[in-house]
C-alpha cells in the first residue's frame, strides 16, 4: 500500500488492477467483478475507489485490504482440490416428483428430468411451488456447493400457468434451493432463457423471497454456456452467494441479511418454463457445516414443498386431494383429514384421506370443488373401502353423478378403491358443490363411514 497521498489528497493508483466501472446516480451504485483466484488460500483483495471528474481530473482513495471469507476461496479452488470419494448423494427428502419427473442419483451426482410444456418452478407470483428437488435438513451455518453441468434448450415459445396465465419468457434453470417455507426461500440457479425478444441469454440467477414477497433478485452478466459451480454460505443471519467458472474464476454477490430459521432445507432443484424437456445434471454436491464437516441427511417425511391439495397433470387434468377439500356442510358427524393411511395396504394421496363419520343413513356431506377454467370434464374419483363404510350417491351442483347409481364401499379390510369414472359434465370457472349422500350400508358393514382420496377433473377434448 502506498505510504501517503499527494498534496491534493489523492493516493497513487494501484497497478495491474481490475477496473470495475460504477455509474454514479442518486441512490446506490452496484457492480459485479470476477477475479482470478490462483489458490484456495489466496484471499487478500485490495480495493481502491477512483473518481474521474468531468474535467478529466482523477482523485484516488486510499487502497484498502479486504479479506475474502474462507469459504469462497474453497469454492474457487473446488475444481483443483483432490477429488472426494464419488459416493451416491443422500437426501432427507425428494419433493415435487410429479408425473413425468424423474430424480436419479449415481456416484458423484444426481439428475432431475422435467417434462416439456409443464410449468415447474417455485414462484409465488404464479402460485407455483412445484420445482422438483432433493433436499437435506440443515441446522445453523453451512456452505453448500454444486456443479451444474447440463446444457439448456428453453426455445422461444412461452407456455402458460395451470390457470392460463402466460409466462413472459421461456426459462430453464438448475441449482441450489434454500427453503424455509413458501414465504421464505432462495433460488440460486444457472439458467438460460429468452431475453424478451428472440434472443437467449445464459447467466446465474439469485432470487430471494422473505415474508411472502420478493425482496430482491439479480442476474450475473452473461456467461459462457459451460459448467458452473454454485455456492451458498450462511454465517449467522447473513447469507452470501457465489459462482465459479472452472478452473478458478470466482464471482461473489453482495452479502445479505436474511433472518431465516436456524433449521431449513438445502439442496438441488430444477425449473422448466418451456416447451422443451430438461435433464438437469448436478455434480460434486457438497453440504458442510461451519466446521467443515459433512451435514448428514436425516430422513424427513416430505413429498411436496407446499401441499396445496391440487395438482395439474401434463394433459390438463386437475387432481384435487380429498384431505385438502373444503367442507361446506356436514349434516352429521365430523369430516376431517386422516393422516395415517400408510398403515394400510395400497397407496393414498400423501398417505391421507378425508374421513367422514356420519351416524346413520340419510346424512350428507357437501364439499367445495374449485374449477380454474371453464370446460367440459370427465369427473373421476378415488374412495376408500373398509369394513365400516357405507353405500353412497353423488351429485355435482344437484346434478347426479354416475347416473345416480349406488356405490358400495364395504370391504373386509381397509384399502383404496379403484379410480371411478362418474360421468361427463360442463363446468364453469369458479366454485362448485359436490354432495355425498349416505343411502344405506352393505349388510356386512359395521357403519356408515366414507373416505375420499381424490377427485379428478379430466378435460374432454373437442
């Protein structure tokens, strides 16, 4: 560092530095800088602010030495550090594994396959939290790293949300997800998408949601389309995000104060808003605590990031989970979710059902069926069969389903019934009423109970 400024108060300019232009205007000025890091131990950064007046006069501030945190140095040197054992990654849970999605793990990495034409992303503004992910529960400080090595091909044709809202761009991304809940989460992704016109741009995205709103998002400069190492570091309440382009070019985003819960989920995630399929490749995933130790993957019973009770299939089918349906009226008995269905043979949605316990025949239960688009639908349903279940009839908005036929759900043990087609109806956008009426019970049945697993509305093609 030079010893002293000149008589004007300007310090000598540093030599061999990297110039980072800042356009000053009312408010703040920010910029990104990428610096070569020769070794993982090279953490000294010398900074000097220089002001050039309109007259051409240059005033240079005193150079300041800044220590880059230890973890970024480790990230920059990841490509050159000794290879760790290529083991199959372990996760606390895999979530949002919907129709057409495949998550596979192999020694040294993982892949997530996403189908074409189905909006899969974590984005509150579109009411979507369905990006397929593999996650580990973390308590306290951590450093998470992963290399994204796949190619992206989002094309130029935008797709729509399940409710018909068109996305403004095409987009494909893969990277790290830091998740507290649907109101507090972070996406750090290598991505490629349309630039608002016919061009495509490849870069790194950081998108942060806090208390239910997007507090910030920023993109890197456009980068070459090649493998990128992404990293996130939490120290105390602060978080910092970085990416490295092997063999040692490191970009560090500004540190942010984010008071997330001590216990959160961290892992890999992929997004697709395009008419092209995506196979995201995740290599060298690493999740370490503040002491450098690997964070163990403790099993967690979670299959969806946000269980809204609805799912939109690739063919447009709307699946409504029974346990999440709104109860409008029950003439007798309680109707509430039963969450222990995994103890029985067969498979229920999210291992639960809506269990209604009327006391006698003649009672009815009315449920709200939300429909997000007007059309003609084949109505299908899955119920539960059991030794104390009833015989019922169904109606949608007073219109009989299954031509008013009686359905008997008695069985000698508890198991899911097969998927039933209840008929075809024209339904307008809005809220409809499904009424279940207990007509009687099988002579062998011990009661009048009813269990609803799911309702499906399948669009009828013209």
